[in-house]
C-alpha cells in the first residue's frame, strides 16, 4: 500500500467533516415552495370567517382579473407585522382575499379591528384543508392568482417593506 | 428578587404560536376500521411534517401535522389508497414531503450508496481478510 492510499480514509473523513461544517455554517433554505405554482387553484369552498364578510371559494379566484390571497391567522405574530403592508398593497389597487387558518370568528374580527382589514373575502379554514390543498406550509403566506384562476406566485413568510414592489410587479404580470 | 422572578415565570403564560382551536377530529382519533387505521398510521410515519421538518407527522405535535394526520385519515376512510394520498401531497410539496424517496435517476446514488459503501469497506479490508484466511 503506498503512502497516498494509506491516508485515503483520513482524506475522506476530512472531506466529510468539511461538508458538514459548511452546511452547518450556511444552512440550506428551509422554505418548501408550493409545487402548485403555474397550476389552477384546487377546488375548495370555505365558509365566511367573520360575520359580515363573504367566504372564499376557488371559483371566486377565477374572476377575470388577478387576485391576491393572503393565508393568515389571528394567532400568528408575523401576520401583525405584515398587516400595514397589505393595507399599502390594497391602497395601490391590489384586490386581496384571505384564508383564515384555524381561527374563530371573534378572534378574526378582533384582529381585523386592531390591525386593519384589507380583505374583500375571508374564508375560514379550521382544519387547514385549503391551506394544504394550495401547497402552503405555514402562516403568513401570500399567493397571486391570475384571472383564469391559475396560481402565479407564492410569497412565504411575512411581507416586508422590500417585498411590496416585487408583489405589485407579480400582480401586474398576472393581468 | 430571584424568588419573585421564578414565581412570575411559573405563572406566565407561554407565547405559543398556536391557534385556540382544538385539534381536528381525526388528528388524534383512530379510525374505527383497524385495517384502515393501520394503513393510515403506516403512511403518517412516512410523511414529513411541514413545520418541524425533521419529524414525521405521526411524531409531530405541530398543529399543521395534526391537520395533515386528519387529512390522511379522512382520505383513507373515504377509500383512497395510501399511495394516492402520498401522491396528492407530493403534487403540492414535492418529493420532500415523503420519507420514501422515489427510484429515479436523481436518487440512484442514494439507493446505490449502501452497496458502494460495503464494497469500499471490503476493498479496505481485503488484505486482512486474505491474510487471516492464509
């Protein structure tokens, strides 16, 4: 056995430790993007999540013009952070509907009273079924759906000030 | 001071990012048909929780995992096969959601790895094995 092959296992160990150390220092992106982008919104019908506001069904999302669907919950803290930005999107002409995940009408009503209400329709999703059907893996998430009811874009996590222009652009492109 | 802090902590309510709704009906309740429940349980152990990404939905306490268990049980009870339910989830979340990787060109190294490692081990030990036999 020559000298080089004798040290081969050691080199392999170093390579392995190096690979592990690299991944530990720069972890992979853990966001699980929905595979439904580019496909029609799956059929769902959700009852109204809050009195005085219509519920949401997949048919409402093929209305001829693009719509934004915000997946949120009153118990979700980052949803509070993105509320003013949803209001800004609405002010800039974006039509926004919502899916309230695992929520109670009184809690949704209180959340909207405190944080603002940019939504046209809000569907109640008590067992996360519509959320799972959309391929969404948490709250908050925001989908853009074109006039034909095809999912065009998914934003994961809270909308931050820097995301607004990208969302407007995606919404314009979905026209 | 320390005593007061400890007491305060004892009675503080944790700020959990959880909803106030109870778990979905089939999240923790077994199906009445034992055969269906066995199929559902086996599938739940092979589906990955979307929230706590290292756990299966059978092991996870996350609410979304509970809702996924409910979804699996409802679909199995409605007559779907475990493969259909798995395919429905893979359609939405990709192969990532399933702990059973498909056999395809991309995953061939994964399936071949055990065999290659055994062969590599045998190669490393080849001299010793031969010597001992002699």
